[in-house]
């Protein structure tokens, strides 16, 4: 995905500029994306029932 590659490239550049890890900004963005998807689709995800396996 082009946006992901751009984000990775930018994260590496910012990390090197500020002297922090290359993936610092990438991890922050991924965490925000995950939270947004969870909030937006909460009812769909809450409706999913875990499969049980009988032994």
C-alpha cells in the first residue's frame, strides 16, 4: 500500500531526525488506526462470538 510505505518512510526519517527509533511514529499511527477502527465498528466486533471446541 502506497500510504503505508510513505508512512514508514516518514517514520524512519523523523526517527533519525529526532534521534529515536525508526518505527516510533509508525507505531503511534498504527495504534491510532486500531483504536479508530475498534470504535467505528464496535457493534460488529461485539457481535462476534468465540468458537468453542469440545474435547
